[in-house]
C-alpha cells in the first residue's frame, strides 16, 4: 500500500504473491436445529397434555373414583392392554397413552436431531454423537424394566 497517496485516490491492486489473510472460521448456525427441536418438544407436550386431559375427563365420566382408589391405583403398562384399553375408550388407558407420548417426546426430539445433523447440517460428528444418545435412550427405555 502506498502511504503517501492522497485519501480517495485509487490504490494499486495487491500483488498476487502477497500473503492473503485467512478467512474467518465459519460460524455455526444452529437456528434451524434449535427451532425444529423446540417445535417437536412443544407439539409433543401439548399433544400428551390433550390426550391425558381427555383420559382424565373420560375416567370421571365412566366412574367417579374415590380418593382412596387414586392413592393406590397403579398403571399396569403393556402394549396389548394399553392399545386395547385406549380403543375401548378407557380413561385410564388414554391417560397412560398420554404419559407414553410425554416420555417419547424427548426421544422424538433426539431422533429428529439425528436427521437434521445428518441431512441439513451435514455434520457427521454431531450426527454420530446424537445417534449414540438416541440408542442409549432407546435401550434404557425398552430393555431395562
């Protein structure tokens, strides 16, 4: 650069052999992943609350449970009983479906994150880490009882 050139005068082009300053590192934009993850959580929680409220109302319409019954009632979770009871319109089974939706909401969020990291962000490291978290979560949910 010519330090004696008047202000506003054109500067000569840089020489091709001069060292170029490196480009700044790319800033990671996780806004898509954060937005989609947030919506998955919001929709999952809202859906599970709606399902549980429907089950709650149905359980009171079908019978008026006493306080003693509610203190000692337990959920007997099994796939067959849960599906059959929900299809029958059993309030307790519908509440259990809502609870299952609530438990599966963060699992769904992690699964969606794996897809987003793989196909949209194209970040293999985060995709593999998130896939590991998903596998550990699924193993703990379905194999450990």
